[in-house]
C-alpha cells in the first residue's frame, strides 16, 4: 500500500510513521507536514533514510500540492493527523485552528475524492482515516460517566470546535460521496517527542530547571492518559481492520486529577535526578484557570476492545517512568525545541531535500 500520513513530524504522527515504516517494509509511507512550530524532523531521525519513506513539506490547505502528492505516489490510504493541537493556543488564535483543522481537512478530503474518483477502481481498497480527540464530546462531571461513541458532540474550546467540525466533514464525505472513512477519538497522549507546551513534558522540563509549575485553577481537572505507542498500535489496527464509516474511541481507562499526576511527575523526576523526596513540590504554583477549562475527560474504549481486541499494553507507572527518563536522557532534544534551534535543523534538512 502507498500511504499518506499527515502531521508525521509531530508528536503522535512521528510514532505512527515510525511504526508503519518499520513494521511494513512493503508499504510506501509519505509523510506530509508543514513543519509548524510543533513539527520537528529530528523526531524521525531514525527512519529518514529508510527506502520505504519520504517526506514532503507541504500545508494540507494547499489543495493543488496535496493533489500532486496523491497522484505522484498513487496514494491508497490516508492517515490524517496534521492539526493545530494545543488548547491554550486556540484560545489566543482561533483562526489558525479553523484554517488547518477545518479547511485543511476539507482540502485533503476533496483532493482524495477527486483523485480516487478518477481511478477505474474508484474507492475500492481505499481508506481515509481521520484522527480526532475526546475533547469533541465536551466535559464530564465527577460521576463515573464515560464518553462512548454515541455521546453527543459538545465542544467548548476553539480547538475542540475545530476538531468537531473536521469530524463532521469526514463523515459527510462518506455519507455524500461514499468515501471509505474512519474516525477515532482518543484521550490525552503522553510519551517521548511531545512538544513541551503540553502538561507532562513542560512540567518535567521545568522541574529539571527548577522553574515554577503553573497549575491551572485548583488542579482538580481530570484527564485520561494513554501512552503514545499504544495509540499508534490502535491506529495501525483500526487502519487495517476497522469498519468503514465507523467511529472508535481510544483510551486507557486511566484517569488522573491534574494535581495528583503532577505529584507523580515531581516524585519521578526528583528520584531520577537523585534529589531528596519532595524537593520540587515547592515549585507548584496555582495560576488563573484556563477559560472554558473542561472538568473531566474519560473514554470508554470497550467497543475497540470487544470488536478488534485492542488494549493498552503499558501500565501507567511504567509509562510515566519511561517518559520521564526519555526527557531527562534527551536534554539536547529539549534544548533544541525550546531554543528554536530545531527550526534551523529542519530548514537545513528541508533544503537538502530539494
Ligand atoms: P502536534 O501538534 O504535536 O503535531 C501536529 C503536526 O501537524 C506537526 O508536525 C505540525 O507541523 C503539523 N501541521 C500543523 N498544521 C499543518 C498544516 N496546515 N499542514 C501540514 N501539517 C501541519 O499534535 P499531536 O499531539 O501529535 O496530535 C496529532 C493529532 O492527534 C491531532 O489531529 C490531534 O488533534 C490528535 N489528538 C491528539 C491527542 C494528544 O493528546 N496529543 C489526543 C487525541 C487526538
Ligand atoms: O484529550 C485529548 C487532548 O489532550 C488532545 O486533543 C489535545 O491535542 C492535547 O493537547 C490534550 O489537551 P489538554 O488540554 O487536555 O492537554 P494539556 O497538556 O494542555 O493539559 C492537560 C491538563 O493540564 C489540562 O487540564 C490543563 C492542565 N494544565 C496544562 C498546562 C499546559 C495545567 O494545569 N498547566 C499547564 O501549564
């Protein structure tokens, strides 16, 4: 198969690209990424020379370029991860979220439609797999309820509103044109290569540097955490075995109040750095809450388990230990992404590929 993965230089996308390139030597994987601040080709240094992989720097909103790539590489499957992904940024700049997440997804859908409908076999053997988020479902109370695939959409942030709109467009392309689409909605991911604006890598880095840890509100909001490689495995399974036109929720049944999670991170970093227990607790600083801050997310992934046999492979304690170790061991990666040196790195990489 020839597969286009969008957003492959980002956090989750880089794990998906790595999994597909290594696991399927007979597939050809094209990674299309605009390389925004969140895209970093250093995340893929170990696969960049593989014969079944190539990188195209492009904006998914650029319809002509997307069309050209689909035709040139005879793309049969699309796994769409490219997005603006950070809620706080969406509050400051909602337009760029509508642009990439809504218009970009539409551009990709329309290009796929034009290309696949022009082939003699049409949509036969094709797949458009859209990666979405649990945030489209809104927020839960502290009442043991879960988001299921039937939960009504109720997005609250510009980020989740833009993702919800993109999910609707994907489903509309199935219902209107018969495009073979799949949508999955996943909970919070954690693991290596996550941009340090997100809670876990930000806090690990701040603890290492003795900087304060900005806890929004009272730290009582709850998130459901999944190790990123388990999400990538689920994507692999659903891409190959998922039912067309269906939706699957992906999550780890692993809820943590932010403040409890933060204490686990502090304890782990302190231990691995050889600090006395509790050293970094004093870095906690309660700050003004995020506007519209969703109280609780919790995914029910029973359908995925029962229909396709997927379960998270990693216990949270092991996942967080691995994650903290990775960020502490990869100080240079962290230094580059926080200093902006990585931009120079990928500008050089990109010019080498022209
Ligand atoms: P990320 O911000 O780390 O990476 C996004 C990638 O998309 C970057 O490489 C960026 O350069 C690229 N990109 C952005 N705009 C683009 C454009 N216009 N054209 C081409 N490329 C563009 O994001 P992530 O955390 O890896 O999330 C990936 C996907 O998974 C997103 O669709 C997100 O909504 C979804 N998701 C994320 C989580 C999570 O916890 N991180 C959970 C559920 C779903
Ligand atoms: O649920 C899936 C979503 O998870 C994805 O769709 C998003 O792309 C991803 O960014 C993530 O969204 P969150 O807003 O939940 O993640 P974030 O890491 O920004 O924040 C996690 C929680 O921690 C949230 O309740 C806000 C809080 N927080 C975050 C930051 C960055 C803080 O208290 N302080 C902080 O500095």
